[in-house]
C-alpha cells in the first residue's frame, strides 16, 4: 500500500457517492491505494452509502473535520496521505498527479539556494474546478483561478488546502496532524500548513491535480462562507502574525480591501461627531475597494465578461464580510488572551 486517501464525511449523503466513485476509478492501480471514509457523527444515510463500497469505513462521534482527518491518518497504511472532501469529485489522474512531487525529488529551475533545489517536498496542493453556471459560483471559481495563477509563479507555497492535499505520512504524524480546536472545516488546514512551513517543510502547487467542487451558488451562502473565513483566519494569524503581512495564497489586494473596510467600520461611530468621516473618508475607502478590484475584473474579462462586470460589487461585499469576520476574530483572540491572563494571575 503506497497511498491512503482520507475523506471526512458529515451528513454527506448527497455527495459522498460521487466522490468515492471517482476515487475508485483512478489511473493508479487500485492495489496501490486505499480509501478511508471517516464518518464524523452523521445522522443521515452517509454510513449506508459508504458501506456499499470497498473502502475502509470508520464512525466517530461528531468532533469536527480536523479530528476526523487525524483519525483517518492514524488508520492509514500508505506512506503518503491524501485528503479530499466528501463534496469533491477528483479527476481520473488526481492521485497520480498529486503524489508525483512526493515520490521523486523536486526539480526547480528557479535560481534559489542549493538547499531548496535539493530538498524533498513534504506536501502538495491541488486545484479546484467547477461545472456550475450560477453567477456566484462562477465568481468563486474566478477567485480561485486568480490565486492559482499567483501560486504558479513561485517554486514553493505555504498553504495546502484539504480539498486537494497530500502529505508524507511521517511528516503529518510528527507534526501532530490538524489542530482539533478548530471545530469546523475552516482554516484548520491553514494552521497546519503554517506550522509545517515554520518547521522547514516545503510545499508545491500542482494545478493538474484537480477536483470538481460545488461552490456556494447563492450570494447569501457565499457571504456566510467568507465571514467565517475572515473570522478563523484571524485566529490563525494570531499564531503566525508574519503571515498576516504576506503569504503565498492570499492576494495582497484582498488584504488591502479587507483592511480598508475594517477601518471604515471602526470610523463609522465617530462619523456622528465628525461629518468629514462619512462625507469624505469612508467614501474614499469604499472607492478604494472598487478601484482596487479593476485589475481582477480586467483579468477575467475575456473568460467571463458577465462576472468581470459584476466582480467589483462582489469584491466590495466580500471585503465587507471579511472585515466583519476579522473583527469577530480579533475580539475572540483578545477575549481568549485576557481569559488566559486571568487564569495565570489566579
């Protein structure tokens, strides 16, 4: 057994079959890999669906996807562990493309140091694709493709998402796996990635290793996802503050837009006392968000003109909910810090 694919599943009856079907029809010979489904306390027919397939099935009380993935990794027999989500459909060559950088030394033509050129990769990140046609889903896909284009410009990255991830088993277990204090599928993979990078491990992006995914198809669902992305990312930044300034995955313009709207929210109460704030300062910040989204709109114009035209409005709303989520995350971090200080003082 060379490879182990771990799927955490919670009430995944609508999507799990499609995920498993795709994994059991890979270009890699089936005797070389195993598929492990960790049922994280599902109350629907997830168990019945999983048990119909020749996969390893394990049930646990609901503990969150981080704990579920860790359990799958502990059950895994392969030297390389791959993760995907129950709502993803991996491409036929997904495993083959994902493990390629892990089974042979990485080659890098970039004029980096000898250390990087001769190092062995510890983790691999794949890509998202979608077949959806709704405006919101198309915008979400355009966002990912913008990030993918950025990742392709660097030899090594610092973020591996669990929808399409691969790690050396010994590296993953030595690090302790995902932090189970993250209760939902949100930024626990970011935290693990930063933790491994801080220990000197190297990750690469392989765009050919893609999975099909169902993005939020309504504006309400999309904005809800972005709010919690902002919230939990602040929790991660509190542990790795240097990443709040720069990382390989988040375009700098998104951080700028979020910061502008966060400042606007903070200044809003003072606008009752100083008219210049709501007459000039806040409108300038809002204008900054719209203007800074123009390069992104121009990039996707040829591919999707409708989304290109709507993207400034999506970017503005995204910045608003990112800012709101970030504010919530900041308050949570401050509260947790004060609570720890109070316990210490006692």
